[in-house]
C-alpha cells in the first residue's frame, strides 16, 4: 500500500485547529487527508484529485474516520473556482503532495512504469485526451529534445529524441525503454538508467505538472486565512524552484520600498516562511520508504 511521505512533519506544520477548514489538493489514496480528518472533529476537509480510482479508494478510507469531508474530481489548477462554487472563500490550511501514488505505478495499464510493459499512457486524469503516446509519436524532434533537457536534465536528450523519431510509431513502455537504452553508451544505460528520468519528463509534460503548479500556488496563498498554513511536498528540483520563487516573491518587501521608515500596507508581505530551508525526511523514513529520498517540504503562513 502507498505510504504518505513526510506525513508527521506536514501534519504538524499545518497547525491544525479542530474546527478549521482544510484542503488536500492531492488526495491520492488519502494518507494525509485521514491524518487531517482525525484532528478536525468540528471542521471540514476538501480533497482534490483527478484520478477517479484514487478518489473512490480515498472516500471509503475517510468515511471510516468521519463524514465531514467532500472529494472533488478535478485537477487542483481549478482550486479557487471549485471551492468558490461550494461557497468556500477562505480556508485554514492547504497541503500538496506532488509525488504520485504507488498504486498508480504498480497498475501496469497506466503506463507510468518503465519496468512493466503497457500502452504509453501516463495520464493522471483518464478523461484527458493527450497521453504519452501523443507526445512520443507526434511531437517534433526539437520539442522532445527541449522536454528531455528541461524536465529530465538528460545529457543524451538529443540522441534519445532522434532515435524516438526514427523508430515511430512506438506503442508500449518497454519498446520506448529499449529505444532509450540503445541511444546512449552501454555503460551509461546500465549505471544511470536514463529511462527513469525520460519517463518522468514525459509524465510531467502529459499532465502539465509544472505549469499547473505555477498557476495554483498563488491561488492557494490567496485562499488562506490570516494564520493559515500551506505545506508543499515536492520530489523534483523544478517543482522546488517554482515553490521557492513563489514563496520568495510573496514573503519579501519589494526593493522599490525596502528602505522606507514605514512600509505602505499594499507592499507588506502576504506570507512568512516557516522554514527557510526545506524539511527533509528522517533517515528512518528514507530507509523504510525509498520513494521519500528525494522529498522536500516547504511551509508558509499567511500573515496579511
């Protein structure tokens, strides 16, 4: 079963009030949400996910704890809009866990894993039209190279992209793995496993993960009550960069007015950083859950 990463640390940093309103933007299989629900007997929890199977599972899990929750079948980029439709304009805490769940990797039909043969899919939301098949078989060479450099930081991006274009159509995951391995020196393929990062880059592109995060974090900050907290768990350096830059922008006084004896209200920071450096998993968690090794937690609090 999926183990929620940085569970203790993220729940503690949410500063949960028993009557507060909380949002889990990445409900998944309900680990973080269950821990929140146990602490809000007089509050309410909203959980977002675009994976229907995860929503069904999480709903059953949460119903064993309480009924003061609602699951929302939507990408978290619609955070503000969906909550506003329900009459919710301010909340006390929001959490994002940007990793994806073990059951998604383990389900061969989803095409996320480079170790199992499956159709090229990788869609978090199966209602979505674009899948990894479209990216691999229809994107021009330059665009594939760009995705592999940007999202995978793969030094053989050009060689891999060229080989993909030459061998189209590619229909399955292991077909793609074979092409990736043949595009790089044997020693590099056996020690660096470039298929791992190329699959990650394709998943990011298919699900627009970085663009969605960039547009959603400012929404999340706006939704917080004064004293409300936002916890973001990330697994990729590019996600961390987006969170760090967004939080920096909203927690600092602009240079324009920095030296003034009194900072005008409109220039005062909206948030404060709870941790300047990201919180990392304990060595114990890393030894029992290998997927936690790249995780980082950043926390901010709304102050204005």
